């Protein structure tokens, strides 16, 4: 395969020490109790990153597995579920809810803004008969970031459980699971953790566990049933054969975060995201969002006469660099700059911005300055 420079909001670049860890000789995860201890240890380390004492599990499947598993495990026929909808992934949670017999009810907002918790409170004061609510922390197609520190405690006050998709934020944005009353928090290995795709991380509160155990009907299916994890450590037995090489790689990626210091990691993401947004605006481009800017993804509107798809294809063909657009209906409107994890490093973002600048000028864009130089100036402010 032709080796190209890829700068996307996941999967992100994987550091060499993570790749090498996956190449090590492994034991048999089904029968070796040392692996059970290893697995428990990495789960505890992830718990430190997301600030929770709730049990954390690593599931064998890309982040979507966690989203479906949360809905499968909580939803019973007829349950009303509040779906907070201010982005493409936020809206799609309803599909999982209804797949398992629930009734999804939208609270819809503009896709270019974060959820307004005061308007949510007005909505809940009239209708709060919901078993749980789904929230996307960072909705990747637009990069909008929702304030969990206000949304989740508000839902908790109304007795509504919270399921949070933090796949594109966890590890690059602050998340304080216990303080913010998050019942199920979901992350993915391939985003800000910068490990290969294929693993979901999930934390489950006592209230969520009780709701899953006290169902009137059994959970449909096995792989998406989160109840199967509860006694793995006591029994020293996993529900299925664990992908040990992937988990060893994730462990090294988690150590990379902890060695740098989670607060330093968050500050690095914040600094690069801020400089990127300022540089893009000064260059003469428009940000898609009006507020709710994520530190892991910046969504940039590409002028109609150029088109995001045309720009993406041009950068790939001329510069062997893949910087991706968004999802329908924004696939020819938005170019996404995914500064998360290992991609939130100055050398990588400088290269990406240089390619974007050259690509736009190749296609006739008249800028107000130089994208790279503007980024460096704001990075040093």
C-alpha cells in the first residue's frame, strides 16, 4: 500500500512504541490469570484518565460497539429514551434505541452550536419521563463539543441515566465521569488515545448496573450485553477471547498519556486547537461552528467554488496527503482537521496546514495571509 500522510479525526497516528508493543509474543488470554491482572490494571489506568472509580471494561470492537452495547443493555421494549441531537452521531443514537424496542425522543438543536443546557432544562421541566439520555461529547463530523459538566448533572437531577459517546473526545478533552454524574462513558482506542482501531472503553456506574440487572426482559444478544463483564475479575474468566495484542498496544498508548501527564496532554490539545482556529480564520476561511469548539477536531468551511471533496482529492493526488471531509450532508462543505492524540503534535499539524494552504492556493483560493505562519504566531502567544 502506498504510504501516505494521513491527518484525520481518527484513526490517528500510532506511536512506534505502541506498534512495537503489539508485535510482542503473547500469552493465552483465555487461561493465563496474569493476563486478567494485566487487563484489570489497564482498565484502572483508563479510570484515572477519565476520573472515575466506576468499573472500566475494554470491549473487543471499534467504538460503535460501545454505543450499541449501552443501548442494548439498558433498553427494554417501550422505554422512552431522550436523544440529544446537535450532530450527525448524536442523531443516529435513535437507531440503536429503536433497534432494541425503545422509543427515541429527540431534543434537537442547531448543528453549528453546542447544546444549550438552559433550553434543555426548559424541555425537561415539561417532559422528563425518560429512562436514559444519549449525549455525544464531541460530534466528529462538525467538531462540536457539548458541556457534559452541565448537561449530565442536569439530567441526573431529573433521574435520567446518561450514556455519553466520548469516542472522539476522551483523552483529548477533560472528562470527569464521577463528578459529572456520567452513568456510561464510552471511548475508542483509535482517536485521542492513538492506539490502533478495534477497542472500546466503557465505564459503568452503579445506577446503570442496577438498571441493567433489574430489567424485566433479558438483554437481546450476547456480545452487546454489558452484564457479561460484571464478574470477569472475580471469576478470572473473560466472556470471549480477548484481542491481547491490541490490548497490549492500548496499554502502551495509555502509558504514553500518563507519562506526559493528563493535564499536560489536555493543555497540548487546547493550545493546538486554539492556534488552528485562529490561523484558519485569519487565512480567510470560515469555521463551521459558532460555538462549542472541540480541542480534537476543527471543521472548516471550504468555499463553494473549490469544494471540500475537490480539495481533498487534490491534496491526495498531488501531495500524497489524506485530509478528510465530513459526512453527508457536509461532505462537500467541511474539511476536518483532526488534531487529536498523536496528531496533536506541532510537527504533524504544521505539515497538515502547509498542505492545506498549498492545496487551496493551487485551486485558486486568495488568502489573507499565510496559514502556517499565523498558526505559529498564535501557538506562541
